[in-house]
C-alpha cells in the first residue's frame, strides 16, 4: 500500500509525523525532531482531522483534551524548561537563560552569571528538554577536578541525571569507555593530557551532542602561549566531535582581550577573531554571551532575591608573647630577603623568595600554622629530604589551575623546602620555634569565640581559613567550648589531624565534603570551618547567613567566592560577614588601602552604570594575582613615610580606566534578563501537571491515591507505560511540588513514568470533540520550522484560536491555552464506552475551512522560523 504525501502516521519510537515520500519499502517522514527514513511496516496510519470532519467522526472528549494538553506541556517545557525535575524552585532568570539558549539548535553560549545564581540549575534546565526531545543523547561536562563530584551529585539530586565520572582506570583500550557512556563528567585538567593515547580513543568514539565547560576561564590562549586546556578543546571542535557548546564562567575576561576573544572563538569562530581589535567585535557579544547579576534577579512575583551583604571588621591585638614572636619572624623574613638577593643561582633565589612569601602568608593565618611550618622546615633542613623540583612543579600547576585549596597545601610544603635562607638558619629557626611555643593562647581565636557569643548566639556560623593547621586549632577550641558534636569541617583531603582533646592528646577526624555540607545545612552541626575547598561548588546558605574570615587571603577575589557560598539563591536573611584583623600588622594596612581603592573603583562605575555593586567580580577577575602577592610580600620593606606612594604605584593598573571601559563594554553588549521580561515567562510549575497525570492514570484504570497524613500520592504504574528497565510497579511518596526532601519523588518532565505518560498522550489519534463547559469553538494549531538545514530548537509553538461570533478570532498563547485545557480536563470525566455517531456536520466543515483561511493569512512576523509550517492539531466544539 502506498502512502500519500502529507498522510499522518505514527511510529513507536518517533511519535507522530507527516509522510514526505513513499519509497516502497521505506518512507521518509517529517517528525517533530526532523526527517527520518522508516520501514513502512513500522508506521501506523492516522486519521487526519480533515478526514474526520468530512466523515463526521467525533473523538472521545477526554482523549482529545489529554492529547492537546500533552502537546501544550511539551511545547512549554521545550521553550522554558518549566516542568523539569529541579528540586529547587526555578527562578525567572534561570528560565530565561534556558529559553535564550534553546532558541536555536545547535547553540553556542558563554553564560557569565554572577556567583550564586545557579549555573548547575541552568545547565539542568537546558539539558532536560534537549534530552526528552532527542536532540541530545550524548553530553560531556568538563570542569576543574575539585568540582567533578559536585557536578555529578547536583545533576543526580536536582535533575535525576546520572553522570559517569571519567577516571584513568575506566579508560583502557579494552573497555571502550567513550562509546560505552553517554553522560560523562570529567576534570578538564585530567583530559588535557594525552596519556596512554587517551585523545585518540576519544576522537575515534561517537560525537558529543553537547559540551558543557564550567570555569571556562581556565581555557587560556594568549599571543605567545596556548595552554594544554585550550589545545584539547580546540582539537575536539576542529575534529567535529562537538555539535553544541555551553561555557560557564563568572570571570571570562582575565585582563587580556586576546585571551577573551580566543575563548569566544571556541564558541563562534565565524564572528570572533583575537587578531582583530576587540572594539569592532563588542557588538556581536549579544549573539554568544549572557550575564546576569544579583542586583537584577527577581522571583516570579517580581521581588528582588538578594539583599546587600553586611560587612564588619573586628580588631584584636597581639599578646606580649605573640608580638615578640611576630617581631622575630619579621626580622627573619627581612634578613632572608636580603640573603636571597645575593644568591648566584636564579633557581635558588626564586625558591627562597617563594619560601619567604609562604612563611609570611602562614604567619598571617595563625601561630599554629607558622609553628607547624617552622618545625617541618627544621626537620627537612636537618635531613635534606624535600624534592624541590617536584614540589615546585606541582605548585606552578596549582596556580595555573587556580586551585586555591591545593595552593594552600603547597604553601606548607614550599615553606619547608630545604634551601637555606641565611647563614646559620637553624639557630634562627630554633629561636622562632621557642618563641612560638611560649604562646599558649592565640588572641585571634579568643576574639572569634567572643564574637560568637556576642553577635551569633545560638546561630550557625561558617568560618573560612586558608590553612589546615588553623582549621585544626579553631576546630579544637570550638569543640572544647561548645561540644564535640557542634562543629564540622571541609578541606581538600577530607581529613583533619591534630585535634586537641582535654587531656592534650591528638585526634583525627574524617568526613566527606558533601556530608559535612549536608549536615551543616540541616542544622545538625552549628559550625563549619572550611578551607578554600569550600569556596567553590558548595551551597551553605540553607541554615546559615553568618561568615567569619579567620584569615584574609592575598587576593580579594577569594573573599568574593567565600561569601558566595552563603550569599546565593535560597538565602532568606541578609548575609553578615566579619573580618578579623590586627591593625598593627602590615597586612591590615594593605587591606585598608585595598578597600579604599575598591571603593573608588565602585564610585567610578557608579558614574557610568546603574548597578555597579556586582561588577567588582569582573574587575578582580581581570587583575593578575601576582600584583596582590607582590603587594603583601614587598610591604614588609616599605617605610611608613613612603607607604602610600609605594602602594599607589603598585596598584596603578588595578581598576584603571581601560579596565572600567572594558567591563562597561562587555556588560553593555551582553544579553541579560530584564525585569520587564517577567510577564513573558509562563507562571506554571509541576503542580500544574497533576490534573493531566491523574486523568491519564484514570484512562488506564489506575487511581492517584492521596495520603492526608503525609500529603503524598501513590499509584500503580500502568503496564503500557513500563517501556524499559528502571520502572517500578508501584510509586509511593509522590509529590507535585519542588522539594529538597529526597525521600519524596517529584512528578515532572524527565520522570520515567511521566515521560511514558506524555508519550502515550501524544500518540492519541484524537483531534476533534464536542466538549462541555466551552463557550466558543477552540482550534489549537502548531507552527514549526519547515527547513531541515536550519534547525531551530523551538520546534513547535502552539496557539489557540477562539472563534467568536461574526468570524471574530481571539488568539490564545500557550500559558492561557494550558490553563483553559486544564480547566476543561478537570471538569471532564473519562468515558471508556464513548462511541462516535459518524454524522457529517456542515457547520463544522465550514468552520474548519474558515479557520484554514485565517491561519493561511496569519501574521508570522514574530515567529522565529525561516519558513513557518502550520498544522491544526485539535478542534473543540462547544455542546
């Protein structure tokens, strides 16, 4: 049997489609996702709406309503991701980002949102519609090593996406890793190295539909040097292994236009070129870059989400014993600098300078941190046991990766390198250690305990410190004063040693990073002490809005990242941040100057932009870290009377006019969510799916049972919907709202059962019905892109057409249409014994013809398709 062109058919895998060409044994069919050549025997002929009207066939009203509602759910979710399985309430800017990225497919974007705005949620919102529509089957997420497990955890917990973590052990020639796993997350710093022919196996495997890169600013290329990260990504793209790319970075511009344009070139090589002046390319940024900031984001009611962070400084002063020790240490460092300046070996001079810098940084953290470093240094000098080259190689790699937790660990190793800093150094070390041992209590820690009792009584507090020795010291004191089970920690190796007990013995504690954050968020632990390992990828805002900087890192950007752990979506209180400083130290004087400089930069922004508060992150991202290191290190030798002049000279490039202009141009030409666009976002959520889902269960002779005691639902899964592994015969603890309670299962797009339910309804051959409670005839039609060479992701846009008297037509957009269908569905009753009278109706035939004429003349100017194609899906007639 030959199939005619435009004949409606259905396929068990691809759904409904329209015949394009009959090739005898095979048929070319246009489905929602594109063209497919199918075996003729796999296709089922569908009666078209026009055929039904001519024959006077009427479908079961509830079936038609379910079929129309399924189309509406799919269309809204494809455009906005509204019904996706995020456990966290979705925000307008996140939905807007999803909508923006998915306007075209393939899609290539740099999303440069401020820290704390939910990049993993945005990634999940983008992924689910692509996965359910079949446009993405294989995706690869690349991120810094410290964030790999976080991406896996969040995608599983928030969106039920099960990512496989790449490891060297899994990737062997015999395992065929890259063809065996379709959803992979990997460390970009692991992947950049072509160990054991890894890259060849990857390039020989199937292509990736989507590549997501987090912290994309690590992909560096400048005029003289191309990093291995950049080379690896460039190789994947040039070999055609990646169809679409989405990069995330809060600081995409690292101070060099060439670097920034090279990053953009990986996304759109057709419009960006680092060899051409950036001024001529700013205007194209809106085609590739999105930037939202905390000051502009709102909830669905239009209320701003973030309150201004309250920053306080608390001072303390050294005890007599501490002052003596730090005076001796300053003398040691100054003498060490003088000795190093006369070293003949460039290598030894460089290493000695680094040792002195790290000793200075450790000392600014705590006496405990510097004491431990001095003891280790003494031991290594005695035994000459350190491998300087290995330690330095690791340190430089950590700096390149901007892995601040590992940099802090390397600091402790560098401080103990067995390179003499002066003649008879051992004598000076013995003296320093002796003075350090005389200090029984550290005044900084005493001050922190006072602050807790004074300002944070019975409240959760987050602490940040650079070094584990300081972490152990504070942990011991908090445990001693407030109890063993009040405090936990996060650091890189998930272990804390030398915790002092009441009898002065030492204990070791271990806890997984995620477990520590979960138990702190739940309120089980009152205090959490984190190193920089908690500065990225950890959400700590659920039960805490108070943060204390135990020490201040030598880069203000890290303070911004620390605060971002609690100043993020979900925070219900103004965040309070306290810095602990000794005004007598040179570090404190540097911070006073830096804060004044930052304030002047923000004032400069205030003269040219409406919302300057957020822009400091971009300025800090453009500043070389070495400037801050030189500031703090060299300050020891600067005389008081020349200090201000010296500081101004060292920081003259920090936040200068060129940097301010660059930030202004980037933000002025990037896409961003605007409050005025709030009305365009459908005000729908997963609770609006309940009516449809319950009606579909009833059609399968199943019931959605409600438990009043738990406010949860349960149901038996219809056999028809069990289409593969992973289905349960019965589902309990079901809810139709977003919740962080992992014991409850949410129903939404992406849930296996709901996907089967939706697919079932989309396959209904039900398109015309007489419906109660309908005032006017309602036509639902679908517009899509006819061209297959230009793939637009919004494959379908639905409209309702309400026919009033005298051929007056009222256009109903998707949200209003969904509301109307839900209303009608709620009032309709399943009719399992429905029978059509098969009586042609002249009024219905004329109505259909009039509608066709109207749609043929429909104004498609605002529809994002080159050649729009329309199809009437459903015709509803009032009784």
